[in-house]
C-alpha cells in the first residue's frame, strides 16, 4: 500500500474518532478546527520525542527566529501543547505542572501565529486559540476520558500509550 493511502486511512480514522468524541460529549468543533486537529495529529503522531520536549523553552525560542520560521515554530509548539494536554495529560503531572500550563502555552502560541500571519492564517489561528480548550476536551475523549478503551486503543497505538 502506498503511504498516501495509509495517510488517507489514518486521517479518516482520526476524523471518525474526533467526531465520535464530539458527539459523546455534545461538544461540536467548527469544521476548520476539526480539520486542523486532524492535520496536527497526522503531523505529530510520529514524533517520538514529543513527550520529552520542554515546550516553554521552545515557545520562547520561537521568538528568537523571524518570519516564516517563527510562525512554524509557534504553530508546532501550539500543536504539541494541544496534543499533550488532550492525549497525555499525565505528562504534566509527572513534570509537576498543571494541564493548564500546556493549555496556556498552546493558546498563546496559536494567538501569536494568528497575529504574525494575519493575512494568511490569522483568522484560522485566532479561531484555534479560542477553541483550544474545546479541542483539548475532544482529544481527551479520543484518549478514553469519554470513549471506551476499545475505540481509543487502536489510534493511541500509533503515538504511544498515555502515561
């Protein structure tokens, strides 16, 4: 099978899981936020180092770069904060910080992307910053907080077990 077919199947699986979580929690996301969340999951599900990253340092480091590099670095920080706070909230506990810590950094990163890329992505990232906590809750449902383990387990196997 080609990588494109597998990526398409993975995208559909993530979308189905997100929508099931949204339905179970009566927490619908806007289509743009839902689509972006699938994109973020696909981009970062192979990042084995995601749980070891120090995102506050990456957030601050992003401001040392300029232009597109800054936008991409901030977007990546926001994505990782979103996925960690939604799928792996116990990572925060192990690091002796709150889940709120990742939510605040992630919202700030997305808001900064919205400000920096106003003409291209401004509206999208402003929307994502505003929907950040809702997306965290939807991911929590995918993680198993609102979905049965039998539904969540196949997807979580792609990115490691929650800690």
